[in-house]
C-alpha cells in the first residue's frame, strides 16, 4: 500500500494551500481530487493581490504549480471511502489504489447534490442513511437500495454485501457512470442497477418501500444515499467527525474532533470564499505538520523506551 505523511482530499484553493505548506515543510504530500468547480473561465475580482481580474482556472493553475514546485504530488483520483486503522493511520480507498496517511486534510468543498426524493428527511434515521460503515449493520438480511449513479454508489453497494445479499443500486434517473471494473463486480454479486427515479418513500414506523415516479414500488428497509462522489459528509460519518449541519466542525487550528484529521475551506462552511479557503488551508497544513512530527516523536520514544 502506498504511504504518505499527509493526504489532502481536494484540489481546490484549500487543499492546494495546505499542500504548499506541508510539502514545503518536507512532508510527503499527496493531493487527490480533480479540478474544482471554480477552475473554469470564471472571473475572480476579489482575491488579494490581483489588481487585474484573474480567471478561476489561472488561479488554480498557479496554486497547482506552486504546490508541485515544493514536491506535492497531485492526482485526479476520487476517494470512495476512508477509515482509520488499528495504528491510528488513515486509509483512503480510491477508484484505483489504497493509500495510508499519518494525517488527513479534508478540503472537499461542498456538495449541493440532493437525490430529489420528496420525503427523504422524514426517514433519516429510520432507514435512510448516508454511511454504510455506520448503519449497514442494522440492515442485516434486509432489502436495501443505494441511490447514486457512479463508482461511489457501486462501492457502497458492494460494502453492503457483508450485511445483506439483497442490494440494489438506483441511479435516480441518470445514466450510470460506473466503471467497467465496478460494473463487473456488481454483476458478479447480482446487484442490479435500476435507472428509475425514486420519487418518495413509504413505511409506517420506518422505511418499508421506495416508490418510483412510474408509481411502481419495491421493498426496501434501508436506503443509502451515495450520489456523485463521496463528500466531506460521507467521510465525516465514517471517521466519526462532529458536524454542524452539512459542515465539519473544527477549532481555530482547523482540527476536527479526531486527532490527525483536519478540514479547511467550503467543507467547514464559514465564509465560502477563496481567501478564506486559502487561509484555512494554511492553518490545516500547519496543524497536520505538527501532528506528523508528534507521531514521529512518539514512535521514536517508544523505540528507545
Ligand atoms: C462559479 C464559481 C465562481 C466563484 N467565484 C468566486 C469569487 O469570485 N471569489 C471568491 O472568493 N470565491 C468564489 N467562489 C467560491 C470559491 O470557489 C470557493 O469558496 C472555493 O473554491 C472553496 O475552495 P475549497 O478548496 O474549499 O473547495 P473547492 O474549490 O470546491 O474544491 C473541492 C475539491 O475537492 C475535490 N473532491 C471532492 N470530493 C472528492 C472526493 N470524494 N475525492 C477526491 N476529491 C474530491 C474536488 O474534486 C475539488 O478538487 C466561486 C465558486 C464558483 C463555483
């Protein structure tokens, strides 16, 4: 398994800013994530130091070049799941590899994608879940549906097999964008991918059925939301991070409640602007460097004790 000091998820202003600090401090730094939304032809007029209007693409390109200059590695790879292992390191599973990191910086921005199911909120905690590793256990032997169109949904569906054989993926009316390898694994495990759109949920005390736009319905006691790519919320669920609504709670140093995990930028939800993301990224970078140094010292002390 690939090992790094600091894994940064997100290649936007927050993640790149963190990387400039961590790589410059000599930390083995890997940034995962593809071009952020702002890296288009959008005009940025309010970022410090640029009297002429700069495009989002130019700004992000500059940030990437600066992080690369100090040795940070960047890959457009999506993280599907993260967990903390028995030695306290963080293991991220991407579409291609697994990476172990001493410290983790979440800089994933905000996800505004909703499944568009009218009464979803009424069933949260009563069958609707956002976290297989948290709630999959409650679904032992029960029929479940994963809502999502991509590899994240496919991976969640495959993880559910450890609890129940009755798993379906529903792409919610979208054309599935599941890679060949994941498609093969779904087929092999008899997990169908339905293209119908779920419009509402039904059940007395908890979820019993999902109802499609067509009016047809199927049995489902669990519904796992996994639309698009995994978001900071999904990582927060699986790592046990405290949230405030859809945002991750951090202190002034960008520390979350889990030692070694830091968050910065829009996923923290203070003021959704580039300047704030860059500032928080720097703080998260500094805190992550200190965490790695502390871990190294602790290991040395253990070795000499
Ligand atoms: C069109 C537009 C115009 C804007 N204009 C301005 C402006 O003029 N001035 C201003 O200050 N702000 C502006 N903003 C807001 C600004 O872009 C954001 O506040 C800023 O980009 C937040 O940075 P971030 O690094 O937190 O997140 P983002 O820039 O959103 O980056 C998130 C990163 O996380 C990655 N990611 C997410 N999930 C995963 C996953 N599962 N695996 C791997 N990677 C993942 C994404 O690929 C991306 O690289 C604009 C935003 C948009 C969309």
